[in-house]
């Protein structure tokens, strides 16, 4: 009796023994020179937007009348590229601050321990996050001049000018959905 012939499953060694397929030869395309239209030549190229210096970029930006501080702060924090711990502390601080100005009341000024408990971070991580927010222009400190807390440093949230321009450009290119605007 003869055995039926079964096909053998190829092994990687069988596949490696085959020559690799050759890529097709590159085709040469000739550049077609089209005559320039007069309208294209008449348009002057728009200059590149002016670049901000480092001091200008982290300086507090000026909100326009219809712009809401909390909305622009939250969008800016999300788009900023800040470390996660700094964004988390910034999001916690924005809910403690005035929604219109970003000022944190001296009576509600949270300590590192309060922020650590609220965010789940250690006090050291909160201190580093606060320093990152301060050096990148998202947080400024003012010293109280009057009242029972004279000399106390109180934080104030700000939106850096570069981040504010980025958020404005992002909102202008984004289609209006009713939810984000």
C-alpha cells in the first residue's frame, strides 16, 4: 500500500533558503516646469510670526474681555507639556483659585501638606511641582502688604503669554462643537 502524499509545513529554514524578492527599479520622474501664475507672484509671502524671548514667553499673558481665566488655564495646562505632577498640582490649585482672576485667597492658601493630601503626592513632590509651575510662569507669588497676614507669600495663578497664544490658536482652528467653546 502506498501512503498518501501530504504537503509538508515549511520551516523558517525553508523560507530563508528562498531568494528575497527584488524591489522594483525606481522610476525617474521628470520635473514639469509649469509657468507661474501672475496671482501667485503678486502675493507677498507672509513673514514668520515674531518669536518671543524667554522672558516674554513666561510673562503673564493678557486675557481679552470674552476669555475666561479658568477655561484658558485648564486648556493651557493640558497643552503645556509640563510634567504630570506639576499639571496635577496646577489643576488642584485652579479649583481653589478665583475662576475669573486666578487669585488664591490668603485664607485658603493651601500648604504643601494640604496639596499632598488632595493630590496623593508626597510633600516633596508637591514642592517640586510648585517650583516647576513657578519657573515656567504658571504660578507667581505676591507678598501681602496689609492685613493680619503681612509678609505672607500668597500664590497667584497666571497663564504664560506663549501658552495663551497657543491656546488661542488651538481654539481658532478647532471646529466649534458647543462643548469646548
